[in-house]
C-alpha cells in the first residue's frame, strides 16, 4: 500500500485509537508505562486513582488513571521485539512522548540477586530491530554513524536517555530506602542485552550448542542483564524523539518460594518507582 508522503497508517492493534475516538483516551495524555505482561497492567493500575480499563484488543490491555492528579496510561506490549515495536510505534503516533518499561531481567552476574533492580544504560541490539538501521540487515551489517549508537567487541549498542536513567536510579534507591528494603533489593545500572528469540539461546535447542555458548559468554562479559523489549524501545525512541527508559526486576527461573516472594515485592517497588520517575521527569 502506497501512502502520501508524511501520512501515517491508522493502525489500532492496541485498541487505543478506538478509545480516543470514543472519548476514553484524551489527546493531552503524553506519558505511558508499558509492561510485557498484561496481568501486571491491572495490578499496576490499582495504584492509580479512578483507574479504569479503556482498551482490550488482541491480548493487549490498557488502563488509565491518575497519579498525583495527573493522567497516566499503563499498557502492555507482549513479549519480544515484534510485538513491542508495534506498541511503541502506535503510542508515538498517538502522541505519547515518554515511555517507561517495567519488566523483568535475567542475569549471570553472581553479585546480582533475584529481586534486585536493573536500570539499563545502553542495550545490545540484534535481530529485527536492526532493520530500522539497515533495511537488508540479514546480509549487510548496519554501518550508520549515529550519536546514540556505538560498537563494542563487534556488538551494536543503543544508548538510553541519560537523564531518564539517572532519574530512575535516584527514584529506585530513594523508594527502597524509604520503605526500609535496602537489605533485600539492590539497584544496578549498566548495559543489558536484548534477546531476539528466547529459546534459541539455549544450547539444548541449538544446532550448534558450542557456538551459542561462545556467543553467550562473549555477550555476558559486557552486559549485566537481559530482556526482550528494551532494544526496540530505545531505538524507536531515538528515531521518534521520545524519552524512554526501563526498570527491570531480576528474576530467577529456579527461585524457591521465599525468593519468589522477594521478586514479587521488587515488582511492586518497580510499579511505584516508575510512577515517581514520571513525576520527576515532568518537573524538569
């Protein structure tokens, strides 16, 4: 389909365009918090005043409510670059200027524990998000010279908005201290890796298990955590001139019940940290 120059497709995978046309999603709302898990949208929205579900479509769910008398949108992205990129692009088209991702992260660093919080400062990117940088990325390595893109050990990293990172770290440490949870939850900041396909990184699923282990080891030496959406968020944010950042709860698939409780508590802290961060960013 050919479009006139500058014309956007009115896609509505989230159902938010319909919500706007129906008067449920006002034009002046320009901040959003995004979760991969739609169940967390409902839990997070419970912290807002007058919260209500304004859209449910294709597995995505969006809620609106007030935090300190300010309207905040909380929505879901699904898992992985493909789904998340659609959400970030549609939010930008709807006038959202600031996006904070609240999610989970894995880690291989012994000093980082389940229930700790990671604020990514830059994200190692690969896979489909590279098409923004090089249309034929499967055959040609992206070589764009961009101020927010850097190469290290042969890998490409997109930087995260520095002020958003600093604000997330400040609010995370402050919130944890105020609630007396310093012994349970540490805050870490550093580069993370945005996985393209989760299971393909497991040696038991690979046609070349030794090769995937070598690659994993190379990446793990230069990153402190991993997720599946922050790469797309930050590339799209740079291209669409949005403010964005992520606050990630470290989780362990092998955690026992006590450790899972600590991780659950950390997610509740991340809910509040993201809201407080939006307050601080708004005051700048």
